[in-house]
């Protein structure tokens, strides 16, 4: 399983988180970014881990899905 630095903003990964949210103050101030990380119905820890894995693969420029 891939883990991320839990002290950094989940979006920009540059600045520390603001309060107990997943985003830094700069990212949290932008409505479009806030909306991306809004937990919706059906959002499970399994789905969260899946999204984290996909983002890590994208950073490493690996294929996201196998054919």
C-alpha cells in the first residue's frame, strides 16, 4: 500500500495542512479545489486508498491501469 505524508496538503503537497482538514489554507480558500475533496455518498476508505495509489502512479509516470 502506498502512503502519503500526512502532514502535507493533499492537493498541492507543498504546504502543511490547515487545522484538521486535508488541505492547506491556500488550497482551502479556492472553492473548486475544496469541492474536489468533498466526501460524497459512497466514499469509502477503500476508494480513498485507490485514489491515492493512482496519484502516486501518475507522479512516477507509470500506467494507471493495466489492459
